[in-house]
C-alpha cells in the first residue's frame, strides 16, 4: 500500500520496517520540548502523512520504552486519514515529582527511535438502536468475571489422558529392539514425562498421581 509522506525538516527520517515481518515502522525524534502545563515530554518526528480513507495510523510505544522512566501519555495514538499535521508524541515521567527538573528525565534524545507506526484498515460502523441485545454465553460479565484460576477438573482430565498415552508408548518401546530410533523415542518420552511431572506439581493438592512422575526423575 502506498502512503504519501512529507518531510517537515531536513533531519526527518522516513519510517522504516526494521524487519520484513514487522507490523510497525520506527519513528525517529527530530525535536524536543517540555510542556510545563501538562508535564509532558513532547517529541516531533518532522513528518506528516496522508493516510488513505478507510485506514488509520496507530502510534504505539516501542518495547524498549520499558528501559525509560516515561510512558506514552495516550498509550495508543490515533492518526485519522484527514490529519495533515506533524506526527507528535508526548511522554510523561512515571514517578513525577513537583519541583524536579523534568528535562533531566526525558526518555529519548533527538535522533532516537521513539515509537512505532502501524497503518491498518478499519470498518465503517453504523449503530442500530434496539430494545434488547441477543444473549451470549458471557452475558454482562466483565472486569475479571471469568476469574484468574485454571479449570482444575479439565487439567486433571487432560493429565490423566496424557499419562495413559505415555504408558502405552512406553510399552511399545519396550517391545522394540535397541536401535538409534528407539533411543530417540526414549528421549522424547523423557521430555514428555518431565513436562507431565511439572504439570502435576503445578496442580498441587489436586494432583491425581501424587507419587508418580516426579519431574526430578525422568527415567523411563
């Protein structure tokens, strides 16, 4: 897809993909100022884009942002297809303290990669007002309504089946002549037994085989 882009200063860098399989293109800082009113580190990129209608530009922090003391203020920036101004990004210091010289905590220097741009299509939505919504398996549950615990019964059932599968394979291996292929099978079995032991250990008191398949002992 072709997108028109304009340099607003000589130092501006055209966004590039770091790898062929990347979704986001890196944005580079060309200017910096500290906004005293909103306590933000404001960076300019020196570029403006003309995103086609039906598409949107999304601004995300880079994974390396965790190495800084700041966060992207709106977390995900939105560039509408009608916007023609400079792409700007604002960061705030996580542990802001009144009276400190905030410029000392700026997360990036001029010339640094500061964010990534993803351009993607979006559907045009028309709402239809109704008296009732259709039912669903979730209903009105929200804000952690599904909990954070695993389904122990399902875990136990799956673990039992896995043990049966391993036992069956072990019997087949015992019937084979010793060979390179047999050694490879035994190695795979040992890996499976180790995983099973770790899984049973995670189940804790719900372990259906508390004395079996110790992850510390992977001998078949």
